[in-house]
């Protein structure tokens, strides 16, 4: 393990020319961040080598995973304009809403007499759901990996399968 993890980079991109140096450095930093920080790369490598030494096969798979993140936002004493502006945002959904109507007296600018005016304010809680994605890298246990018997070399694989056991609820939620 020390040989493969002693350096800071799991991969290094080489520039083709002097104009590619900065892009290659950014790509190297990004891929290493995704592997080591977002996916716990040391454990992935450790399990990969462990399976390869004991079972004669180590498998790592990668895929794009959509991640849904919901946050709540609370607002107090919103005016009509502010509230309607928030309602127009397609990412926001109203969870809770209360409307407060107060009657206040203010002087009329033209006559100077006191006039009753309704002041409406809104208290609201909104939920915001954002869908983002990330690269996921994980080990495949050798007992969950099948490969076609006609597999002759590493360049041509007719079928490779990762078997998993899912509950009926998990399978129906994917539809």
C-alpha cells in the first residue's frame, strides 16, 4: 500500500505543450480530490489490493450518482412583493405560511388626517430541493461480480455483471 499511496497523486495528467500546463495541473488536482476526498480513495485501494491478493480479482467500479439535497428557509415579516417574488422561484416549495394583517393609522400626505391602512406581512417556511451529482467510486466484492466464461483477454469482455440484492421497495423506487 505504501508504494501506491506514498505520493500525493493517484493520477497525474501530462501536458502536451506549454499552453496545457495549467489545465493538466487542474485536472490532476480535481481527479485526486474526487478520488481521495469525496470517495475515500485510500480505503478503496486497500480493499482492491486485499481482494486481488486473496481472491485473485479486485474490482472497482465508478458511476455518476445524482444527489438530492433539501434545505429549509424561514422568512418573517415579508411584504406582499417579497412573498410573491419567493413564490415565483421554481426551486422553492411552501411548507408553512401565515399571513398577518394589521390595521395602522398613518397621516394622509395630502390632507394630514389620520387614515387607517391595512399592513399585510407574511411569515413563511420554504423548502428548496437541489439535485446535483457526483462521481462515486466503490469496490465490488468478488462474490458479487460475474464475468462471461468466453472471456479470453482484457480487451474484449462480452458480459460483466455486478449482482446486488435489493428489496422490493428499493426496486420500485427506481421506476
